[in-house]
C-alpha cells in the first residue's frame, strides 16, 4: 500500500507571532487534504551536566499549559544558525553555564510541525556568568539530581522530554533490557 502523501501546494501565513504553512496534498486515495503546519524550523535543547553530576534545569512560565515548567535549557534558533553554536549560546544565555557540548541526535516535535530539535549533551558545566534578562523573559536555574530528574521526566511535565530520554540513553544511564523494562 502506498502511504506517501504528494504535496501539491504550499502557502505561508501568520497568526499573531506564529507562522504556519498551509499545505495541500493528494492522498493515496486520490482525495485532496489541506493541512496547517506550524512553521517553526530549528530548535536546540541541552542536557547539561555539572561537575558534580547534577542536571541544569530552567524554570519558566509557559503560556500553553499556563504554568511554570522545569525543563532542559534550549530554544528556537534562526533558520541560518548553526545548531552547535546556538546550543552553546542558549546554554550560556539561559543558565550562565558553559560546558563541553556533544551532539546526540535530532528529534521531531509533532506530526503537524516542521520543527527539528537538535539535542546535545553538555558535560563538565561550570558557571561563567550571572543571568541578565530583559523585561519579557524570566528564568530561574535549578540543579537537579539524576534521581530527581528521572522522576521529573516520568511526570511528563516538560516540553522537551525527548531530549531527556535521548540523553539518558546516550549516556547509558537509562536502557531498555530484554525483558522490556527501563533501567
């Protein structure tokens, strides 16, 4: 069976500060389907480990769920920005820390977004500067133990769960055994 949709048209539009793509497809059945896709582009997310083995987390208000979330540092980046350079910049900007960055992998956001998240690990992070935010961005930094991070990850109260699980797997901390159990 053919599963591929064939794109036949694409137009962009904005709603507020968000960009979208209106895409028209021919489905395998021959029918036409119009779909709105969030035009987000690229983002970076960093699993940052301090010299003491704690994970650096950021706490900030998120308007979608309307609550303060504790998440890994990261942000959207420009279409022409180099992800590694942007990850280093976002880590310093959001936490005041710098570390040895290593690329893990990319991940997708959801089925109706073109976002590609570049996931990194930053090892041996040390504080380099105090945080300075404008009157729009408000962020607190928290160091979280690995045990607490795993519990927090399992709570689902993060927008970057994928980076957390990918980093733990990359580091061999979390693994799936032959009995289908996470460790």
